[in-house]
C-alpha cells in the first residue's frame, strides 16, 4: 500500500464518516420527527387510510437493502481507486525533479488522468445505484399514497369522509412521503459512510508483524552495547525466494567497532534492519545485550541504537526539531554542541532564522551533505550505546568527510559501532572488518590480514584504488 493510499483512508474516508455524523444524522433526525408527527396526525384524521399506507412500508425496505449493499460496495471500490490516484500523485510530486529531468511530465499527467477517470467512473456507478434506490423509494411511497388518496376520494363521494378531512390527509401524506424520501437519501449516506468505515477499519485492525510480547524480557541496565546474530536466515516478504541473509553469524563486543564490507546486495543494510527489529528473521537469533530481541519490547531495543542511514531523511520542521527527534528533551546548548561535532553548526547558524529555520519538505532546502551532517547531529544527541552508521559520510566531499569522520571517531569512543562503508578511509578505523557476500560472512579480520588473504576484500580494495 502506497503512502498516498494510507493518507486517503486517514483523510477522505474519515471526512465521509464526519459528514454523516455532523450533517446527515441531524438531517435524518429532522425527517424522522416529521414522519412520526405526520403519522400520528394521519391516524387521528383517518385510521383506516393510515393503516393502508402502513401496508406499503414493507415494499420500501426492498430498495433500501437491495441497493444499499451495492452503494456500500461501490463506495469501497470508488475510494480504493481514488486512493490509487492520490498515491500516484503523491509519488509523482515527491519525485518531481526526476519526472522533469526525464521529461515525463506528459506521461505522468496522462497516468494521473487515467487514474482519476477510473475513480470518477466508479463514483458514477455508486451515484447511479444511490439514485435508483432513492427513486424507487419515492415511487413506491407516492404510488402507495396516490392509491390511498383514490380510496379516500371514494369515501368522500360515499359521504364517509369530509372533503376537509381528505385535504388534511393529502397534506400530511405529502409531508410523510417527503420525509420517507429524505430518509432514503440518508440511508444512502449511511451506506456510503459504512463503505468508508470498512476501509478505515481494515487499516486500524492491521496488526504489526513486530509487536511487543505479552511479557517482555527486560534489557540489562546499564547497557553493555553488545550485539550478536546466530544462524540468521532472512528473506524480505516481497522476495521470499531470494534470501538476503543465509546462515549469518556475527558477534560485536562492547566498545568494538566493526565494519561490514561487501558488494551491493550482500545483506549489509539488512543486518541493521534486523538489529533495529524492523523485521524478524525466519530462522536464527538476534540478541542485544544478551537478550533475544523477539522477547523484548521493540521500543526498548531501539533505544539502544543511534542510526544514521545513507538517505538521511529529515522532516519539514526546523533544524532544532530535527535534532530533537533523536532525543526530545535536548536543550539548545546540547543541540548546538552536537551540530558542532557533526560539522553542521556553520551552515545552521547561516540559515535565516538559525536553528529555528523550517527546512522544507524532507529538508530539501539543504544540500545532500548538509542533510547528512544534520542526521549525524541527530544521532549524536541520542547518546545510545550502539551506533549504526550506514554510509554516513557518503554524501560528503573529501574535506567535510575528514571533519565529520573526526567527529564520528569522537562519538565512537566508549560505544559499540557497526559501520557499513565502501571507502577504505572509514574501514581502516575499524577494529574488525567483516566481509559479506550472498548474505554470508566470507572473510573476517583486520585490513592487513584481509589484504594478505587476497580474497574478496582485497579485490574490492584493489578495485577502489584503480578507480581513484
């Protein structure tokens, strides 16, 4: 499910339910009171004719239930297609620079037009079904009233009923019939909102695959900063036939710096995702400070980590709020200190409002290197015992990389650190290098030991030297 589809359920569908509760319910209540009052007066004017009108009521239920279910199903279909259109639009707007760079504006507009037309066609089918339901209700009601009025006219001719009483009955019947027709419209709103609620309910009942166990095992306090993975095999849900890790073993001692090295697709980033418990392995065990992460509270596990990802995602809020995302109670002085250690203080102070400057959606007002340095500052204020650095300096130039690496070296002191890196400058600082390929550990040791083995690591290092 795309992000835009989730947002559609949280906005458009909820708006439908809100409309029912705030407008349709009061409208229906007024018509229910009108119907009750008209029915009581009809019974006073002519119990016989009113009883005959009541016989029509079962005929009214047919269209309500027959078309009501269809309206509900078509509402779900219409909203699903609308959500698809919103999802596509969100992706296109989010990647607007890519769309423009490849000259695909016309193609994106055409795809969006088709998605909107499909959603509009589903909405038309829903409106047609609802119109037929309301029309049948009105036809049945007024048809029955007309029949009863004909019988009432015969009673007037026979002298059983006065013309004035018949006129009263006619007016009250019109009020009652109008109220019934309006209630048919309200029933359509109920079915429309019910379809929207089905989609909201589906979203709200979605169970996360990663959940807190009934009796979570506590992590040791104070934290040691030890992680281990034993016999781990894992494949992503969308690719069950392509294991990302297979029989993977890794132990990182407290305070140790370990670099994960290997070709793309070797499973390096997957190791981080399993440690952070975004996923659980199909087989094997992942432990943090000696506790199986599946037996612990996921929130408690993640508090032990400070993560800097390669993409360095930021939020549209101010710089200080982005840094405080690492730890909510951070004071401005601490945030400035972290920014200085991440070599971000200079450009943050140069912003129009300093640390209070809004950064725009996903922090796009900053360069890639600036975003990454701000993400490093966010990780530094977390003061977690374990650092996870996924190509944390990949977007920096040589000079800034040297400065940020010095800051990271300081942050690594006394902390366990796992580093994913391709640059030798980062790898050489590690206490141990773990070389991965095909989701397995194929080599392990220091830089000198691995170079002497002339294996995969040596080939990758030689290739890097040649490209330079």
